[in-house]
């Protein structure tokens, strides 16, 4: 690690020297010479474009979703190369098997210059940062990532989420200032409600009745009991979607409530038991999709599009656009204890580890400046929409895709935002597609019930991070498995005490203490 | 005694035969049914398959699924890759295994036992994934087809089988006689041993080729570029992987693909198994001879 | 043998004993055999023995930045962690029980199938049975699990049958109770025919006179199978048993991984899949290397035990 401190010093002193030497003749007075790791020299302009006078090449490792085409064919990277003089060679790994490949890359020290859209977890950031494979960025951000810096000042939670206790920043997240891009809306089949003469459910009991009516009332009118009352993404997202009705919040990106400065991991809590019992009831009575633990993402999305589903959770209406009229977003139902919280939701730094610079990168400042552009509305527009006139048009002051680029085939080939996790800013300005009026309406229903602050997963120092990892490996695996079984009825609630005892044996309290300390530090 | 057999023998024998034939018939049904079901489903209307209407015969016959596969680039690229990996890989496998198995089959090779021990031990130990990966990377083979071929160039199990075949079914006297005639060991291998080894070679080709065709794990680890993915990885995606959870906009258009994958599942199973099944009858008659002799004496 | 002669004169040193001389001469005479072996042996050293140095990360805190050699030693910490882990008991139990059950159930069936085929008199019927039972062997694990998903799904034929008989549908693939049955059952389905080849071959090598003699003694067909057929293939059975046990702890990794989900994890969590999910997906290389090493050790111990046992009792062994 100190190697990089040395490097930092070297860079600063070289810059000073360069400033002295070039002071008189630098074009904008802003051009400085900097030397990096390998000792190669490039001129990095701190403002405007191009970023470098002489073209350079950066190797970036990235994830490519099944829907995307090659990144090099995307207009954003073609245009930005011309603009910045930085040529990017993407090393693309498909989503399926990406995690394996990313870890092997680090394990074998086969580093690219930059990790782009690589979903580096906080643990990985600390682990590989402390190990010297990712370089700390905090000293460079102010100077070379002014736009990102501005965002950090505007939203202090960003800095809190990406800074380690030692003060290092090893990766930059994807930033989402648009509230509605951080929640899954609760979409309910309005057409069915109307047909059955029901109103939007306000409580869990009402929700239950509505689902029963969906199941038995033949709302699709085909005479068969083939309606699917409720579904969600495979696995436990259903718990996340419903936990707010029992007052179970999701702070720090984990099963955590913060009440009166006290951190509580609620997995063994009685309210969680009741939540699971409620879900178990739905599952048993076939109100909750029997395939909820086995369906693929594809199947889930398909169910959104059929119109034969009563209720599900998703961020946008993009997956059921053709029948979007049929659905409406509702508020979180109130639970038996009067709890009514939209606990599901992401923090402003929504996609952690979207961008990081490795130790082999000879041009860290250039790389940082390169990415900084995407933290502006202008850059984000380029990334998400491509070229004006060709791919998008400005309507009502904000960019809208031309019709031929809002289709499933064309859009993901146009932009790397499709597939998720790209390092850029998602603001209202670039959200015409994901935040149409219907989605805005649905978000408004959630807004009153959002927690005051949404803490992102905290960064720990390396040792603590290891500890957390060890604890959570066991605990999370156990929790997920048992919760699944509770809901599916494969495990009786008589075993709840055993469940609590095992969590305790796995040192849940120690984990809670660690999060408490992280919280205390943050609040100070 | 002889009378006794004559008296109770035939009916007993007959009953036994009937039972044997019946059991055999049941086995045939059990083995074939799932395969026939998949075939039937692949020609059926996916909705009717989902409703559980298909038992044995296709319902709502359609070639839609096969038509979709025809137009699915990913599958064809995977197909092409798999064929390439299988052909090149098997070739290397055979040469390497032969080069190892033949010398080790020679009773007159000093140090044979020690070498065999070194080789057999590797069946039970490995250094783990990371060092192996580092090695493959060091050789510059990551993200190339060689990563799928070279690290698995010899299967020790197959080597043992082949060596045993040489030991037990090629008379040692023959080789000695050839030696007397001044035949070098290379000549011996190429012009005497090989022609006598067709059955075992056929079996080896089948073993190795099937292995290559069906492998997916190494590709998952070593292959990064999608255009180098073998068919099995493409299949895995279609048959069982849930796509990574939906980030905003991430799933635009996925829906169509999903429905598609639902409907082509069965056809994909058929299409992907076809080459191996086609190859099978050609080598089939060599099986018993090759495998048997290879294994009897371990 | 020109070459051999040259070597003789060049290589053999004066002071060698007579025996050493002969050995060297033998070696020299067959130098081309060693030449053939050269590439395979180098390959074995490189790809099998080379990576063994990596086992040390089981005793270290592997830090990729520092490399395998540069990481710091931690002794048996990772082993300790594994033994203390909540999952230790379950992983060990599942690994052992799945393999033991496979051995008990899946191992004898190909033998029985071979005996059955041997008893079929119609040649064409026996060929038909053989060829059909071979087919599944050539289907990939991915496809096999795909077929399982389809056959056992809520609307699959098996559940339709159950419902037709008045039962309620069973979620086979998402049930811990069914996992081992399905796993082993489908293994048998896939491999019984193929694995029976060896036994069939062995059976065909049995001297027909033995059967005649048994027949003359009035032995029934069943008794002939028991007293003639079975003993005839015992050596093959023993060798295959040893080879199977040699792979004891590794069986079916890919297939288990493909079949695994949270609802059957209780029964499907085995050491090899745990190593994969914890090691490669979560990056805990040292921890999982320790687990892998532990696995190999059990494996090797089992193998040595069985081999010794086999050598003593049936005079057949691997080496």
C-alpha cells in the first residue's frame, strides 16, 4: 500500500516541477504534467476535452449482459473516444460466470487498468484495496473528478458509503439521485380490482382478501382458476418487499433497523416470524407464486407481461409496457402493529463498486477524469441515449429515445446502462424512459412511507471486513435457507426457537455490534 | 437326476425367461420414456407442454422451436465452438494418451512401476483452482480454446485402460519378434500396435469426445469471450440460469427471450445431444471389445 | 540396434556394478520409449504436480497482491474455522452419505443389469437392451438436469401421474427429502447401461463349460448366476469398486451444483460445492483450499484402506 503513497508523492512533486517548467506556456494554464506508476508521462488537462493531447489506451474489464452488444459498437464509447483522446479496450465477460471471472482476475493478479461496471462489493474493495490491487482515489477526486466531488458534497451519504475507516476510497458507485429509480413499485392489477369491485388494499388483511379474490373470482374471465395472485423475483425479494409492513427496515443494505441510534439485526425478531408466517400463509394457499423459489428471472419477467398476474414488484413498467394501463402502483400495506414502511429501497450510491482503478494503471488521473464526465447530466445522456438526432430527441427539455431505439432489441445494444450497474448518474434529466408518469405516480404512493435516511452498506477496515464476511457467510446462508423453508412450509414454525438459537450461536450479536460501531462512527 | 431336470426344467426355465424378458422390458421403458417425452415436447406447442398435456405424443405439433434455434446465433456459435474443441481436443488426447500408454505397457521398460505410481497418484490430488488458473494464465491460454484442451490432455483413467489393453491383447512375442527384425519402437507403435488397436482407439475417441462435448465447468472458469463459449454454457443459460437480478432497464427486452427459451428448451436438448448420438453407432460395435480388455486387469 | 550400441559405449561407466550396467543398458536400449513418454511426463509434472505448491495457501492468508509465496502463514486457522463451522457436520454428512448411498445403490445395479443381459437368450433383444441403456450416458449433465427439471416440474409427467392417481403434486426439485433419491436415481438411469459394459464383457469371457457343469449338477438358473457368473466377474468388480472409492469425495460436483437450491440445500450441500460457492464466488481462497485439502485427505485415506483390504481379501488391487 505504501507503494501508492510513494507514488502519490512522486506524482505531486512531478506535477509541481512540471507546473514550474510549463507555467508560462501551458495553453489554458490548467495543463499539468503528471507522472504515474510506470513513469510514463502524459499531459492531463483538468478541464474540458480532450483529456489528453496524445491518445492513450486503457484496458477495462467489464460485465456484458445477455441483452447487450459489444461495448465498442456503442455510440457512447465511440464518440467519447474522439472527445477524450482516450481509447478504451474492453475486456468483456458475460453476466453468467462474471463473478467467477472477476475473482480469478484478482486472484491471479491479471489486472486490467480499470474495472468498469464490475460490481465490486464493499468487501472486495477493501480486500483488494488493502492488498494493493486497487488504488485509493480520495486524493485525486477533488482535482480530477470535480463532478463526482460535487455529488459527494450534495449527498454526504455517498462519501460515507465509499470511504473506508482509514479514509480510503477504492471504488466509485453508480449514483441515483432519482428517487423512483431506487425502489421497486408495488404494482397491482387495477383491471382485476375494478372487475371484482375491490379497492386498493391498505392493510395486510385487505391485501390477503384481494389476493384470495384474484385467485377465486376469475378476474380474467376465462372460467378457469389460472390467475396468479402474487409473484416476485426468485428467492427472498418477497421478504424485502413486504417487511416494511412489519416495521422491518433495510438499513446498511442488510436486515437492520435503526431505532434511537440503536442498530438491530432483526432476523431473529418476533416480527420477522410473523412476516414469514404471513408469507407462509400466502404460499400455502397458492396466493403466492408456487414457483417463487425456482423461477428464472426470465420467467418472472414473462409473468409481468402476461397480464395474468395480480401483483408483483418492480422498479419500472418497462417489462409490461404493452399492458401497462392494466396496473397501478400502491402504497405499502399497513401491518397488524400499524407499521407502514417502504423498507425496500436503495441508497443514492445505488450500484457500489461500479468503477475502480487498479495498480497497473499508468494513467489514474486520466482514468478518473474519463469517468467523471458520466457523473454529469450531459455525460449520462451520452451514455444512456447516444447521439442526439440519431438515437434520441429532446422533448420537453429532456432526452427521449427515438421509437426505433426503445425496443428490446435495439436499446440494450445502444447503451451500457441496460444490464445495470454502470458507473454514471441517474438523475431526473436522463430518466424519461424509466420514469414515465405511471412510474412517477407509483413512486408518489411510496414516498410518504420511505425511511428518513437510507444508509448504504458501510465500509469496514480490512480486518473487520474479513470478520463481517466470515460471520455473514454463515449467517446469511443459514437465514436465506431457513426463511425459504419457513415460507415454503418445509420447516415448521415450531422450530423458530431453534432458528433463533442457531443465529445466536453464529454470533449474530457480534455482527450487530460491528454494525453498531460502524453506525456510531458515521454519526459522529 | 437327468429325469428330474427334464421334468421340472423346461417350465422353470421358461418362467425364468419370462421374468428376465419382463424386467428387461421395464428397464427399456424407464430409460426411454424421458427421452421420448423430451422429443415429443420439442415438437409440441409450449403452452400445452406447460399444462401437462403432453405424455408421449406431441400435442399441437409445431416446428417453431426448431425454427427458433435455427435463428439463434448464440446456439450456433456454441455449436461451432464445441465441435472445434471436441475435434482438436480429442486428437490431442489420443496422441498424448497413446504416447504415455504404450511405453508404460512394455514389461521391459525400467522404472515403469515408479512412473505409473506418479501418474495414478494424480487421480487423487490436485493443487486447487487458483494455482491451476495461474499456470494456465502463465501459459497465455486464458480465454483461448487451449485452456479447455491442454490442461485435460490426458485422462489418467483412460490411460490406464489403454495401457491394460496393450498389455493384454497385443502379444508380447509379436513385439519382440518385430524388435528382432530391427524395428524401432516408433515404427513398432505406428505400424504394428496401432493397426491392432482399433477397438481401444474407438473407445478412447468416444470417451474423450463425449467428455469434451459435455464439459462446461472449465469454460466457465477460463473462457471470458462469449464468442468462445461452448454449447454447454449456452445451454446452461437457456435451461437453468436465472439472469442476474434486474437492475433498472437491465431487462429491457428480456421478456421475449425468456418466453423464447421456455419454448426452445426441449428442442435445444435434442439438438445438443444429436452429434454424440450420431457418432455413437459408428463406434458402438467396438465398445465391448475395447472397454472389456482395457478393464479386466485394471 | 545401432543407437543402443552407441549409448552403451558412451554411457556405461567403468565402476558400475554388473546389475547397474544391465539396467543402464536396458534403459539406453529403450531410449525412444522414454522419448515417447517425455511429453506426457512433462505434462503430468506441469499440470498435476506443478500446481501442488498452491496447497500451501490452505495454511496462509492468501493475498493475491502478494502472490501465493508472499502471503503470510497462519497455520491451521482455516482448518479450525471449518471444523468449528456450523456447516461442517452437514457438509461432511451429505458428502459421505450421498457417496455411500451411491456406492450401495448405484454400484450394484450395473452388475445386475449385466447379469440380466447375460441371461437373455435372444441376441437381438439383448443388443436392443444394451444399446438403449447406453444412450443416456452420452447426454451432458446440463441436459440431464434440464430433463429432470422438466420431468419433475409441477406440470411434468411424473406429477401428472401422481395427480391422476389421486395424489397431490410433489415439488421434487425443491425438496431436501427428495434430493438424494433424485440425484442417485438419475445417476443410475444415466450410467447403468454404460457401466454394465465391462461386466458384460467379463461375463462373456467365462468358460461355457462351467455353466454346463453347473447345469449337469442340477443348478437352477439363479444358482448358476450366483455360483458361476458372479464369481467370474469378481476381479472386475473389485477394481471398479476401488476406482469408484478413489473418486469417493468428488462424485457429481457439476450435477449437484446444477441441482442445488435453497430448499434442498439441507441435503445437497456438499464439500465440493461449498468450496466452489465460498471460494470462487466469494473469494475465500485460503479457507476453501483448506477444505479442499481436507477432502482430498479423506479421499486418499479411504482409497489406501480399501486397496489394502482388497489386496488382502481378493488378491486384486490397483497397484
